[in-house]
C-alpha cells in the first residue's frame, strides 16, 4: 500500500506557492477528492500547455532528447538496413540471426558496469563519455567496413560487421543501466523527454530508410513467356536512392549530436539548475529530498556541496521553477512487483515483438507489414510525448494498461502462430485490424515502461539501475527464446508474396 504524503497537502494548501509538474497535478487531481468544485476546475486548467511548459527549460529538453537518441540508434539502424546488407553479406538472410547473437553479446556491457560499481565504484559521467564515443566510432567505421568479410570457422563471414555490431550493442545495452539512471538527477519531466529521444532513435533512421527507398512496394514485371503462352513474372524491387555507406554516415552525425547533447547536459550551469532535490552518490545511488522547500541542486558524492548562499541564490534565480513533488514511497512488495513487471514487459516488447511482427503482418500483404512497422516505430516517441500531458503513475492505471496490452499481445501472437493463414488474411479488414493492433500495442508498452520507470525513479537509491537491469534481462531472455523458436522449431511459418 502507498503511504500518504504530507507534501501533497502542503502543495494543495499553498496554491500560490509555485506551479506544479504535470505528474504532480495529476496526482493531486486523483487524491484530492475532498476539495471544492472550483478548486478542481482550477487544477484542471493548470494542465494546459502553458502550465506544462512553465518552469522547465526547453534547452535542457532538447539536450535530453539528443542524449536519448544516442542509445539505440546504432542497433536500430543496422537492422533497418538489413534488406541492403543481406545482398552483400555471405550469410544472406541468415544475417539477422547472427546479428541478434551479436547484440546479446552486448549485454556483457551492463554486466561489466554492475561489477565495476560493486567492487570499484566510479562516477558515471566519464563512463557515459566512453560509451558514446564507442558508439560514434562504431557508426563511422560501419559506414566504410560493413561489407568487409573474412574466413572464420571454415567459412566466409561478415566479421567486420559482427565486431562493430558488438561494440554498438555495448552502448545500447549499457544505456539502460547507465544513461537512464543518470537522468535521475534531473526533474521528472526530463526523464520523459529522454524517453522521447530514445523513441526517436528508432523513428529517425526509419524515416531516412523510407527516403532511401528501403521497404518500397515491389512490382511484378513480365520477364518471359512459356511455349504455351503462359506469362512468367518476376518480383522487382526498385534500387535505393542512396547506399548503406551514406546511411551510416547519417547515423554517425546523429551520434555526434548525442555526444554534444550529453556534454552540454553534463557541463552547462543551466542544466544543473534543473536538477531535482537530490543527493547523487557514486554508481547512480540517489537520495531524493521530500521537502518541497529544498533547492533542486544535486550534492555530489565527492563532498563538494552547494553552499548556503549559493543555494539561496539558486532559489532566487528560479522563482518560477517547478518544485519536485515525488510520488509516495511504495511498499517492498509493490517495488519488487514493478521490477518484475518491467522485466516481463521488456521480455515481450524488446525481445519477442520485433521478431514475430513479420510473421504476424506479411500474410495481410507487404503494404500492411510496412505500415505496421512504420507506425509502430512512430508510436514509441508519440506515447512518450503524450506522457508529458497525460501522466499515469498509479499502480491501478499501470495494471489496467498492462491488461489491455496483454489482450493486444494475444492477438498478434495468434496471427503470427497461424501464419501464413491467420484470421481475415487477404482482406482489407484483416489488414486494418493488424496495423491498428500493432500500433496500439507498441504505443501501450512504451507508455507502460515509462510509467513504471517514473515511479521507480522517485524511490531513490539504485532503483533506476535495477529498472534498467531488469529491462535488459527480460530483453535477453526473450531474444534467446524467440531465436530458438523461430530457427529450431516449426512454431512460425513465413508468408511470402509471390507474383
């Protein structure tokens, strides 16, 4: 059971004190059922855009978004380029399976970080610089060496691409236990914009790939005619407008922007004025102050604390700043449950859904598959953006959304398992239904993960590190399981478009 907090009453009684965060306003609207109709109306009005933007720094929002883009853009881009990579790779269409294994090797990154923090705690910022530099270097090297092969274990393999994918995966996988917890020192609203950036790490390369021409509609062209007069058609896919090298140069530029975003986020005085009221220990160990009068300045573990005069100056300079009102502390049972829940959600969302989407959608046609894949990628950052205006961090709302996501998951599993003849296959209604289902499903799981992360962030300690760790563990188990089911069982049958 959640414990009540006097700070909620304090803020409600002092409506003229300072503006509230959207999440705070949502919490007040849910809990303060005894207030008058006029007060409720006033609180509802404060949910407007002007109030949401008040007290926050748009510059810090932009920097957080660029920081988030650098998380998974490298891995997402590699898989988006698969239609072109398989044409030059000796592995052919077995390449995705090999790359999936390379990505799982990247989970050694979170393990190494955990061991470092256990036996030799270090400040997290230098490690983030190293990881971003690694991801940036991997992106530019991939642009020039993605097609280089070598003989390995008696056969020719894309050794350069494999190695670079592993290093790229180190950055992506470790971001869950390092990048996201780093954002815990900022106010809650910036954790949300960080997740928007993480969603854009999939959307941006998808948009560029659409401009490039990947996933375009294939055509059946007449190539021959039999002696009996029967026409022979062959599938033709138009060539891309630009090559894989240009595509990865774009990824390299985005990684440079991510590096710049984090550097400014870590160094600018403006960024530090947006810290929450928190003490930051080594290894992302947070102690949040639940006193609404506390100045939002982080106190680093090296002992360099903000002086009282500097603190008062910071308060004077930020009179319109939103005061952090943390969610109530949760019980140990709920804490463990939410960690397990985000692990289960990640098991499906990060580990399984991407692998079965083609089996679920292709029976309805190539256009249905490409639309569902594109809209699903768009749904991720849109869901995170909506969380700015519609925050839901109560256990009841999280469970309700999870139940709805479970129903949608059941449908996509049915369509994938029954491929190539799922319900309503070959019909317009079936195509529309599967597109809407996948779009809503990905949007919901993104929203659920963000809601859980927001709750865990307010609990302090290493809660965000545990959240990231369970996210990666769930993703790892899901990826291994679906890899075995697809490659070594007959659980899924692919549907191919034929002329």
